[in-house]
């Protein structure tokens, strides 16, 4: 995760040490989290990689196997962690996470309450956003899930910014000790309307609540409940369209010296032979929408405490 040094400053310039978590990147759709351990090896279809070769290299380095195959060793940022974490529940992905962090106005020093913790996907980004002086208090009623999330925050180096509690937030609400202290409250619960009255008590004046729900019926019920204590109520659905960027072969074409041949899809063009003839390259970088774009994930309802 983020390297936070003894002065609690976030560092982006750190080399890999024994015991670090790294993201081993083969392709954008094939990554895994590995803890570096001096005597261990990673074995995959590209060969055998010795962890000892990784120690001392910068995050982002390309490393080679015994067969000359390679992978990249990336820093375990929240963006990558979300893609490799073990799914114990449904999780929030980058599009929703980024929107939540922005719209809840979460910055360094904020105190945020969250329930349920689930797989800790959102929590990881919340923790980075509030570090090094803020804190996330996250609650899940599933003890084993809470324990696994705690282990993950330890592994990703975020445990000093996150406390995981086991509690039925729909039944009991958030602990009274947080009343009036939260800058923001985030709910990802099956019946969020049951927790909203407690969330209102936890927020500071002008604090913001966000509730994530996959179904519109849940949104309607939550919106009814927030009306009594909150203003500025807004619901969003964030739809992400991913583009595939790749180099493609094209037929080469030529135009005359005035450079006109209608629309020009190529970005690069080369002048050949100094004869005023423009030759278009035989390959070009194209971007087009991915076939398997992620569709509906859920609705995000935001409301500000009156
Ligand atoms: C969909 S998951 C949350 C996923 C999380 N937002 C993430 O990004 O990884 C919902 C979680 O809420 C928890 N939960 C359900 N009802 C609860 C309740 N009454 N109190 C606390 N947690 C609850 C479940 O155990 C589950 O882990």
C-alpha cells in the first residue's frame, strides 16, 4: 500500500523490501498480490521468479524469470488492491469509489464511519484519502469478515488508519461515542434506512451521508428516511465505459503535398523522401469501447445533514 514513513508522510519513492506487499502484473486483467519473502519463488507460465531478485528494486520494475519471461512489480495502491483482493462479498469498484470519495469531500484528517465493511474495497481508498491524520471506523456484523478485513488492512499497511468493529449497525446503530464526530458516513447495507437515523446523530453539522444500494426500491426507501434530517438529497448511478487501446495494422496510403485526403484517422504521419508526399503508417493506435463493459453496479444517494 502507501509507504508511510516514520514522520507519517506518504512516500512514493520507495524500493521493495523483504516483507512488502507487491502487485505482480502480467497484464491488466492478470495481476496478483504477493508478499515478498526472501527465500521464496513465484512460479507462473513465464518461469520461476526469485523474490530475492526483487528486493531493492523500485516499485514499477520489470523483473525476469529463469526462462527470460517477465512481470512488473507494482505498488499495491488502492486502485490495484480493489482488483486483486479476495472477494468475500460484492465490492465497490473504482468508478463508484472515486465518486464517493469526491462527493463525500473526504480529505486528510477526516473521520469517516462506514458499514458494512464487506471485503474492504471502499475502506482501502477511504483510508488513503484520510491518511495520515484521519481515521476510518468501519463496522460489519459478520465477525469472520471483519477479521479478514483487519488482516487485509494489516497487510496493506493501512491498519493505523482503520478500526474494524463487529456490530449490527441496522439493529443497534453506530456506537454513541462517535456522536457528532463524523465528517462523513457511508452505508452499504441491505436496509440502509434502518441505520440512517443513527448516521444523522454521528455526523458533524454539515456532514455528508452516502448510501450505496443496488436496487431502486432501496433508494426510494432511503430517500424517504433522509428527508427528515437531511437536505441536498441526490442519487447518482455511475456508469463507466472502458476503452481498449491497441495498435492495429492499417493499409498504407499516400496524399499529395497539400496534405489533403479528407478525414485523417491516423495520429502519426511521416514525410517520405522529401518529395512532398505524406505516407501514412501501416499501423496506428486505436481506441474503442470494450465489449465487456461493466454496467449497473448500484445507486449512490448523498444527503447533507441539515
Ligand atoms: C456488499 S458488502 C459491503 C462491501 C464493501 N462496500 C466493499 O466495497 O468491499 C455488505 C456488508 O454489509 C454487512 N452487513 C449486512 N448487514 C449488516 C448489519 N446489519 N450491520 C453491519 N453489517 C452488515 C455484510 O456482512 C457485508 O459484509
